[in-house]
């Protein structure tokens, strides 16, 4: 589920969204000024003299030629000559687009003098005042906006939020609204905007205080309830988030996006039955609702109810724009059932949508596990031409394929090629370090792992890889112990680290202590490499019977395992098989 970190997602909710579009200063064209202004003048019963007509025509032509400075001058002169505020309005918009503060303010003064109650003009005045850090002017204009149009005040402010953030005026705007709230303490919209601004600072405690004030004045305001839920989610209190969202959904049951948000919370807190009930309520109204069918399928997969998930996904195949997604997850279900050919068939039906790459990656992973290497090579080649923008990701896959084939130098070269594009990528550095060990390039292994640890000294995998390699391939045991001690402190129950530490003790001549650690690791993770380590320690300690029994048990299950084969070659002669 999505993390509760993005306050802006509130404004995507249907029925309470405020699209934070750029304000009018972002307009990049002048729209039909001549015809528009002439019509307005006629409505104002004003006679257009030749000079004004000339100025409007000049503005029109300048606008058509992208000569906005000339257009602004012409509109500004015309605005002074006629009693028509819309000419001044046009001048303001062009001035803002040109970022010409001086002429914009001049045009705005004309506009307000001709139409002092125009809320659009007040909004532009607020923008300029906040941009100039003019606290008094910002308070006066916002106070006027709020008195004249309390309902439109909130929407107007929402439209400007992104600009305030971009201009670094969030705290300033919050402080301005604090003074506005003192003048008009019974307006919930002011506190709501303050809550949003506080969340942008960010100050969640202050945001909570302001949204509480909002809901005290208007307890059933859905937008505020949703924001309250957002804050609770951000603080990790999903139960409280659920409470507020359920109240909001009850008040606006037709709001699909709101129900979707509640669904995410229900799934996050594992309230699966309630989540399914919510989905079913939507499907009762709209049987082919793709969002709900898909959500139900994902919940059933989470509950390991694959048959039910399969049923929902098969229904989803018939919903336009959802076929690829449904096919992908049907393939995943067949993978879970170990039906490789069926899974591949579904992945191949995904098509070219957004799940196409994931389907191909899953197919390759499945084929690799089955050692169907010819098919793997064919698919990787196809992916290289099909997804050129995913070059590095596919090269990583190719490197793993070459590694499985035992073509270690080629895998190393592929990873080195990726590092030319992304030299600091942790995953690529780690993968190349492991391959470097295979080809005896311990210098590269150490360099790559050091690079990872320079950025993140607590990278447990890198610490363990360094410690184990120094243990197994060198006699630098003191250095190895330093790395492994750090890794164990970070993850004391990690089986692979416990194994590495046990192997270090064996190399340092402490077989009893080594056996204690190795047995502990094997109990947590019964892998062949750990089994081979235990068998070797037992053999050296003289307990060859137990060593052989452990080896035989593991070898019977994995006769091709390289670690077991190495043990066999070193310790078991032909007459000991």
C-alpha cells in the first residue's frame, strides 16, 4: 500500500480536489483581445474612441507575434483610458507572465480602482503581496477575499499553494493567515489552509492543531476529515485514519476515489474482510469496476486464497484496459502452483501494457529456475530490443544468466559495462563484487564493497560479503572479524552472518566454537553451503560418521550443488562413497 507521506494526494480526491494548476501568470498566450474587449466595452455602454481602438488592435497584433512587452504596454495605456476593468485584467496577466512586477502592479491598481470588489483582482494582489513579503497588503487582501466570498476563498488559496511553496513563502503565508484568522475567527477555511501549509513546512503537530480547529467549526467537512486521516496515517495511526475516512465515505458514498483511499488503509491494517466488503459494495453498483475486482484479487492473494483471486482476475480479463494486469497476476498464481508452462502462457498474454516488462522478467526468472537456458537467452535478446530504455536492468538479468552458466568473466564484463552508466549503483557494485570473487579478482571485490560501505557503513550484506571473503580467501582474519562483528551487531539472527562467523572461527583454529555457530545457522537456514561447512568441521574434528551422514542427506537432495561437490572432492575418496 502507499505510504502516507504525500499531503498533495488529498487534492486528487474527487469531490474535494483543488487542482493546483499554475496561476494565470503562467499563461503563455494572449487570447483574442480585440473582439473580447470591444464586446465588453459595448456592454459597458462606453464609446471606443480611435486611440483606444488602435491600442487594442496593437495589443492583438503584438500578442499574435509573441511580442508580449508591446502587448502589455498597449493594454496598460488602453486600461487608463476606458472604464473597463477587463483590459486592466489582461494587462495584469501578461505582466505576471513576463514577471514584470512594476507594470503588473500598475495594471492591478487600475483594475482594483475600476472594480474594487473583484475577487480575481484580489487574488492577484495577494500573489504579489506574498511574493514581495508585504505582510500588511497580504492580510488586507486576504481579509477582503474572505469577507466577500468565504466559499471561494479556500479554492482560491488552494490554487496558489504550489506557487507559495515554489517561492519559499509557505511560512510567511501561514503567518499572514494567522492574522487573518484573528480578524475572522469563525472561518474554518482559514484554519484548513493553515493546516495544509503547516504540513508543507513540515510541522505535523501544528497541522493537527489547525485541522482540529477546522473540524471544531465544521465537524462534517469531508475535505478536512480526509486531511485528518492523512495526518493520522503519516503518524502511523492507521486506525484513526480509518475512523475519519469511514466517516467521510459515509457522507459521500458515491466518491470512488475516497473509497479507494479507505480501501488502502483497510488493507494496510489487514482488515481484509472489511476491505472485501467495501469492494463488493462498489461491485454491486458497478459489476465491471476494474479497481474493485483487482483489489479483491490482491486481497485474496494476500490471504493465499488463490482460487478466489483467480476468479476475480478472470472477470477482470473482460474489463477493457485491465486484461494485461489480470494476465500477469494469473501467471503469478500459476507460478505459485509450480505450473511453469501455464504461468509462461499467461505472461505471454500480457501484451505491451505497463506490465509487459514485469511479465518478461518473471518469465526469464521462471525459465532460469528450470535451467531452460536456451529459452532464457532468446527472451533476454528479445527484451534488449523491446525495452531499450531498460538497458541496465536487462543487462543485470543477462549478467545473472551468464553467472548461472558459469561464464563468470562475461558476467563480470556486463556488470562493468553497467557501472559505466551508473558507477555508484549499490546493487550493481555488490553483484560485480560477488562475480569478482569467482574469477579471483579480490582487488575488485574489495574496491566495490568498500565503495558501498563508504556510502552506507551499515550495509549488512556488504559487511558479511567482505568478512566472509577475507575469511575464506585470505588469512586476514582480524579484518574479517571486524566486518563480521559489525554485521552481527546489526543483524544478530541472520543465518548467513552466523555461518560466516562460524567459518571464521574454524579458520582461526576454534572448531568447537565454529561448530556451535554453524549448527545455529543451519537450524535457521538449512542451505547446502552451511551443510558443507559443518561437514568439514566435523570431519576435521574426527567425527567423520556424522559428517558423512550430513553430507549424504544434503547430497541426495542436491547432487549438483557446487559446495557439496567441493566437499566430496576434498574429503571423500572413491572407496568412501
